[in-house]
C-alpha cells in the first residue's frame, strides 16, 4: 500500500445514550457527539465506483451508534477505545482519529471530551 492516505470524515454524529457514572446519567439518555476521521486510500473505490471497495461511512455511522447505545458506557474514555477498535476491525480503515464530546458533563463548559488516534 502507498504511504499516502486520504481522509473520510463524519462530523458531529449525535447519539442519545446512557453514558456516565452519576446515578442520573445511568437512567436518562443524554447526547454525545462523535467526530470521526478515517485514514483510507480512496483511489480504488474512486476508480471502480463500487461501495464494496470503499469504506461505507453510512454503515459505519449506523454500526457505531447501535454499539454505543447497546453498551451503556460508564466512561467516555472506554467508549472511545471500544469504538476505535470496532472501526479498525470492521471497516477498510488504516487509522482512526476519534473525538467524543459530552455536552452536559460540566455545566460551566460547552462540552468535555476525549480525542484518540489509533492505527490498525
């Protein structure tokens, strides 16, 4: 594979889920936002026009959202690690930069979050 990779991105994927350690957070779903940058080589799918050669970002977004809702994470750090692992395992991606934002975590802040970069 060529060392030059391209980027596919998803900005502000909103997911309503149970996440957090506080008692109220374990009962009431709250929004989180994901920004995902995927390092991929788009040349083959660009030439073939075949989704089977590409990273299907719609399927990725759907699978990630379902996974997060099902898991009911305590920490966004765990959420980020597990989502990055899922993406690298199940999709044609060489590297993922994932930002998880939790807007209701600190009342005096717009949001808090974690950003991780993981290679395959």
